[in-house]
């Protein structure tokens, strides 16, 4: 962002008087990306979705479903809690939730960084496709279900069936794991993983020691139906 | 197989079977072969194509045509329009199609790049749309399809906001007729480097798509999901909801409530590139039975013709198209028929079909990636056999034929637009079809379940 843009006063949307449509419409203008403040979100859905420019969006309060959905380039910070599917299918940029997130946080996200300051509910990082998610608290059941690429970092505990039907995503958990899902196993933490985790914690501004985490990944036993019969399926 | 003069059976091999040998109706040769295969392999059968069993279908309906009280239109001289506009409810840029026949969603991955290109070329030539599939949008199909529908599926493979904004409409896929309640399948040998990269998966694995969407559950969530998609695309493009034909009356009502511009309804005869045979043949209802339920639901909500209804699953001829429209659909979608038009199951490949244990007219191993016609494959040598320009021309010819046939029937019923066809123009040949389609049994006024018993 240029110095002149930084100096410009932020745009302000009050969602008690302005519509979500007006907000998103403005955020879809690729020119004039800068700081945007959103007040009184009052749990509304689809706030700051589909941005494709380096906006810096600050949302003061709780948001509903799909906040910052399919984000590209922008930084979206929520000073509150998030409903279902925050940063779903994010492509790039950063989404920071200071409170907790509901189900399917970061679902299918393909790039960028999602940070959840509190806990994330069930299916955090479901079908993850390349983005990184760092949760300071704990995550609910079936987190990283069918996750394909990217990393899920959990500083607290993980619920039942972590990483069920996992593909190539990497899971790092500091606390207890209630149970592992099908084909998900604990794996050795090598130097490359410690390095990766250190970088992720730093990017998320989380003060934690990578050595306290364990790594989980796919056993790759479900990748093919039954190899003996591969020619006849 | 044929019957000899003495009542015996001639097998495909030419061998004659004595009349004293009786085949079981319960354990026929297909059943016996399947039990033997299951015992050998210990795995369900996965295949492509669609349901092969006979179910009540459009062949069980007839048009009444003109009579003393209904005058027909002159073929070629009097206008019979075929255009349809989809997405008039909320989208600021609805889709205008020249013909009421669209190309159903089929993925790059299931199909070769040349096949996708040929579909785009053929559809664009006659002014209709094609649809992506469970694998994302390729630049090639965007380039060759003037009107491209972008599917949002449970797997979300390749999903990205740039393609959403590049699309002419979005189709939220809840299910498909071949497998309502099941997710997509793409077996390892069809996962090339490019397919793997588009789906963010390792090469060569058996890819089983999720069957439920990852970030919403149920109709109330769906409404919010659609709101998000509208916001991302600035309320510009139509949003369709695709469902497999099951609890159609309720699904259609819920799709309308969730904010759909259009509903895509796929009957159990709908095609697939790879699904368990047990799923293909045993889940879902025939499209004939589903259309009247959908139309009833739309009419009760005063949404018929406002939320457009696109039906698919076993549409083969212009007669099928006309009958679907007469029952109340706004348009149809074709998949299997389009692939056959491109060259699938063509007799010129007979020797190769036999080499892989099949025969032209029977080939359904679309999951295997060995398609001699170069359609359901990712092998470059096989794909090269399908000339996308020639394939596109064949598809355009087929679509024109379907349209002409549909117009011929509409004119015979005196209709100046194919959408003016109505159930009153139809009768049924069987009691089952009469009950499902809710039109009278031929020669009677009896509609089982509606009047009489």
C-alpha cells in the first residue's frame, strides 16, 4: 500500500444503516483498495466476501456465515466471533478472528492464512486445499476431514476423528487429540516440520514452541480402492 | 441373442441352445455373471453410462396432435419459437438460450480435454450452454463455450472466485440422478498430472468426492450459501440448484425458498462417468415421475416459469424434449446423448471395444479411462482420436435435430412456441406412466391417483 493510501482516512460502513450489498460492492472495486472499517455487523452473513484487492478490513463485532469467503489478497480482521465457514475457499490474504469460529472454518481454502484467536468448532479446515490455519484454542470433531493440502495448527486440543480420510494436508496439535479419524496417523516431527511450524506460528503471531507439538498426517492406505483389482474397476 | 425356428436360443457366439434349456427370470445371465464377478473380486461394480433397467419413460407417452378443435401450424412456414431465458428471478444478467436443450455438467477429468472442447463448440454453434463438472473450469472450455455454467460441488475441486466471476451462471449441485446421495468418483488411472493439479490431489489416487457440501447443511444454510455466491458475483449471474430426482416436490419447494433462479432436476436415468452399479440402478426415481412433482411444487408457490425448471436423465430424442416441455419443464439437459453424438459407442471402434471386453452399443466402462473414442479418457493417444471440431459439428447436428423434432411435434399440436406444449397435449400408453406423468391413459380420461381410483 502506498503512503498516500495509508494516510487516507478509512472508509466506514455501519451495517445498521449501510447494507452488506453496498459494503461488498465497494470492496469489489479493485482500485482504491485501502482501509475499511465495518461497525455493527450484528451477525450478518457474507460480509466482505469475494474481495480481490489488498484491502484492510476491520470488523468491530460478531459476524454470521461465510465472512471473508473466497478472499483474495485482502486482510480481514474480525474483532468478535464468526459464524459458519469463515474464510471458506480463501485463495490468498489473511483472515484473523479474534474470538472463536463456528463450524467449517477455512473450509476448502486454497491459500492464505486463517488465524482463530479462540476455539474453532467442528470440521475446521474441512477439505483444506492449500491454505494454512492456526487456531490458538481447540478445534471440534472431524477437523481437517478430507483435507488435501495446507496445514492446520491447533495450539489446544482436537476433537474426535481428527483428519478423517486425510490426503496430503499436515496437522500440528499441541494438546490432546480425542481420537484420530480413518487413515490419519501420528508422524515423526522432522526438522523441516519444525521449521514449517515455527514459520506458521510466527506468521500468526502466536508465541508457542514448535517442539511442544505433534504432527499427524495420512497413512495413505485409502488412496486406492484395492490395488489387486485396479485393472477391473 | 436370437430365437431359432425350433424355439431355441442363439447366443452371441453363434452357438445354439436347445429349447429345453430354460433361463431363469430371477437369475438371468446378467445376474449370474455379476454374482460370479462379485465372488471373484470382492468389490462392488463401478461403471459409467446410466441406469440400464427399463423404467417408465417418455416412450410411454404420446402426443394427441391436432384435431377438429385444435388446428396445427404449418411446418417451415409458421413460426414455432424455441428460445428460453433462464435466471429472470434475481440475476441482473439472465441467460438467453436459442434452444431449450443444454449440455449437462461433465467434468474435465471424467472427459478428455478434446471432448470438453467439442461440447463447447457444438453447444455454442446452436446457441446453448455447457456446464463444468467435478473438477473445475478449464480455460479451454471457457474459451469454446459462449455460455458456461460453473458447478459448485461438495468437493469444490478447483473452485475459485475468478472462475465464478467468469461464469455465465452458477449451478449448486446437491445431487445427480445417477446417484442421489453419492459423491463423484474418479479412479486413479484417470488422474493425470493436470487433473491432479486442478484438484489439489496426488496423482494416481482413487478420488472419491465428498457427498455433502463442506460448509452448509440443510435448506436454511443453503439459503445463506446462495446469498454469499450472489454477493461474490454482485447479483449478476443466475444461480441454479441441481438435485437428483428423489423427494422432488419438497426439494423444489426448498430450492425456491433458498433463492434459486433455476432448478436442474436429474432423473435416475441420468448418466455418470463412474458410480457403483448398485447406486445407478437402485436409487432415485425416473424423470417422468419427477417432472409433475416439480411443476406442482412450482405452481403452488406461483413460481412456474419464474424459477426455470431444467430436466435431464434419459433425454434422447426431440420427442423426449417435447414431452418434457409439455409436462412443464422450461428446458432439458443432455449428457449421455451428447457423448454418443461425439462418437461414444461408435461401431468404427468395434475391434477395440472387443479387445477391452465390450462391444459398440454396450460400452459403459467410462471409469476405466480406456475409451477407444477418446471421450472418457485422459490418455493423450486416445484423446487425439477425437477431433474437437468434427465432434462439435456432430453435436450441433444432433442438437439441431432434437430441436427440429421438438418443433415438429409442437406445430402438430398447434403451438407457436415449444413452451406452449402442455399436459393436455399428452396421453399415456401404460397405467404406470399415466400415474407418474399425471396424464390420462390413452383413450380414457383416467389419471390414476388423480381421478377414478
